[in-house]
């Protein structure tokens, strides 16, 4: 009877068992779903996450990179020379009808004096109508400068601050270039503004 090498047989059995166990473990790892990385609260519920803040641009925000009414195109607000409108007729005729009228303070884009594309959304006092689609105006500021005319206070400034008109810059504002009607100026203040422009520019009105 041939001698049986029990030691060799034992090693073969052990190697076979080890390979079987390793193969089973590998299959379990590859077939198991990935564990969720979502956090949970102490009660086991998944905490709610706040949505990322979003920003919306509108005419109420007025940075240099925002387009607003009167800034671009043929209807843009622009500075106009007195000789272009000399002899224009003016009358106090505010009418909250959605278009700029003499005696109203409206909001529109006003270019800086450098005329380099920069500007600011400002209140503008409308003084006269130029034609069917445009009006003449001067912008207002809450800062007093030499040569500016006080026009008092009004609803165009929510803080109720005194406003001053700059008579040195005449502006052409189109109906489409008006962002919104701000308020109606009192007749006395309007008349003083017209008188100041008449003194500044010969035969303007």
C-alpha cells in the first residue's frame, strides 16, 4: 500500500479554504452599496440644508455694472446745449400719467460730466417738454455745491432731505428713458428753478 503524504494534503486543503474565503470577501465589497455621507441629527433625522443665497438685479440697485432706464440706446439721457432748446416753452403741468411732465421729479440714469460711460441713477426735475417723446430737466442732489439752487424737500427723497438743483447741466430725458415718476414739486420751487435757468441761459424760456 502506497504511503500517503498527509502533510501535503493538509496544506492543499488549507490553501483551498483561504482562497475561497478571500474570493467571497471581495465579492461582498464590490456588490455592497456605497455608504451615505449625509449627516444625521441626534434623533436620526437628516438635517435640512439652507438654500444658497441668490441675488436679483433690478432698478432699485444701482451699481456701475447695472443697466437702468436712460442708460443706453437712442432713448438714453444725455446732456444738451442751451442753444439746442433756446426759446422752449415751459409750464407747470404735472400729471402722474406714466410719462415725465414739467413740475415732476423723475428718476433716470444721469451720465457723469466726463461722459465716459459712467453715471448714476438720479432724481431729475422736469422743466419743459422738448418734443413728443423727450423733455428738458436738471438733476437734483442732496449735497449743496456752489451755484446749486435749493428746491426744498419732497417725496422724491425718502429721507426728507433738502435737495439742490444743478443749473449748469441741462439734460434731455426721453419718455422711455424715465425709470419712474418720483413726486410732484411744489409750484413755488418749480418757478424758482425756471427763474434760475432763465438767469443762467439767455432767452432759454
